[in-house]
C-alpha cells in the first residue's frame, strides 16, 4: 500500500515537472521497462487534465456569480420599465458588469461543451468484435448449395449451431498457438477457428485483459502442424507515417486493409497502442498489422467512431510478452523468430499469398 502511494506521488511529481533532470530520466527509463507503470502514468495524466478542466469551469462560474452579485437586477428592471431612455442609462452605468458577466457566460459554455466533447470522444472507443448475423449466414449457405455442381464440400468440424461473435486471429507458432483480442473470446462457452472451410476447436492458453490479448491453442486432433511461419513479431517500434496493412475477417472471406501509422500512441495517449489510419469494421479485431517488410508490428483492437479511419492496434512487443508468459513445456519448444524475415523484399501481393494461410477467422459460441 505504501509503495503504491509513493508511486502515485512520484507519477504526479513527474507529470508536474517537479523531478530533477536525473530523476525524470530515471523515471522515463522505468516507464520504458515496466508497461504497468507506463499505463498508470497515462491514466494519471488523463485524470489530471480532466481535473484541471473542471477547475477552470468552476473558477469561471465563481467569477460569473461574483459579477452577477454586483448587479442590482431589481433596480435595473425598474429603470427599464418607465422609459426606453433608461435602458441607455442602465447600459452606460452597468455596461462593464454586464460585459464581464456575458464573457464569463460564453467562456463557461465553451468550456462545458469542450468537456462534454472530450467525454463523448472517450466513449467512442469501439471494439471490433463482429456479431454474426443468422440471416446472412443462412443466405450464404443457400447460395453455396445452389451453386454447387460437384461433390459435397468437406464438412466443417465446427458445432452445428451458429456462432454468436466473430473476429480475426493469426498463428504464433507452427504447432497451433494463435493470437487474437481478449474481447473477441470473452465469456465464450466454446471457441473455434476456421481456415479454408475447416474448423478447429481451440482453448484459451493465456490472456491479458489489460492489453486485450488472448493466446489460443488448437486442441483438435485433426489439426496438422503448419509450416514455418513466414513472418515475425517486431520487437522495436515503428515510425509515424510508416505504411502498414492488415488481414482480417469483417466478412466470411479475408479482407485486406491498407494505411499508415498515424500516431505512436493509441486512445487517450495510451503508449501500449498505435493509432493507424486503416478502415476497419466489426470482425477485424485480432487481425495482425504488418509493415512493408512483412513484420507483425501490432494487432487491431478497436476504432474511434468520430474520426474516419482512426483505428488502434496493440503493439507487437506486448504480444511477444504474452507468448513468453506461457510455460515453455506447454509450448512444446522455445519460441524463436528468425532474424531474417522471408517476406522481406517481396511485393504486397506475394506477401499476402504467403501470409493468408496463417490467418484465421475466430468463431465464438455461448
């Protein structure tokens, strides 16, 4: 308890600039090394900013009340009644007080609107889990049946009922470990992943709700281990303006989304995320974000409703940390990504040809 109090005090001193240069440098290094502390700094900064805005509004209101108290409203009304000329005299005698009160009123209105706007922006952080439509799925099945002229397609091993939610995921290891968002699989009774018309049952091997990360493990006996992964998780950050793309499942087939990194921080300055300018839709949650070299730099998590094309992606280093949190005996062998990326040097089309076999649709049943 005492350590938490001391940490909160240090965070506040850091944000207010009360630390010495050496202390500030040491604390910034601590933020870099400890994501939990970094997250607390971001939350505390948002709290202080909201508190400061509220204080300004209350101060303006107090000044407006004081200005209003100096005005004799009854006397002013009495002067206004007998003769229109008294209005001119009233304005001349009280124009300073009236102008001050009007100014404070306008400032208060703008401040309240600003706070309300910020509050509504904070509330438009929308996760991209897809609610699967029963009608759409039944129509798709009917169309596939009518168009089928050959032998019956391979039967999916998934449950006979319809999934309630869907999302995207991508392979982390060749032996069946996958990554997606925690909010995609939250409260699930059962989870299946689908690729090329085949479904495989999975279990949750690990999750971190704070970073919205879930690692799944395919437990279906019919699953055949994958070949070597064609990509790697990038440990270092990416620069603002760098081109990126994602593959996900906002519909039954994989969809490509292209854009760029628009900010090194996510929603409300969250340093665990990037903001990327990529058009996304429900179902994109859990989709990997790749750079031009085919490195995974993040995972799509949510979008900002009030800003066109503003999406948020949790950074890849936190995915790697989650994977390393799984005991090595459970993984089967130590997870290692090659230093040389086999996708480097390939154009976008050839990269996608190699990547798409490692991208999965997530289906949640409950």
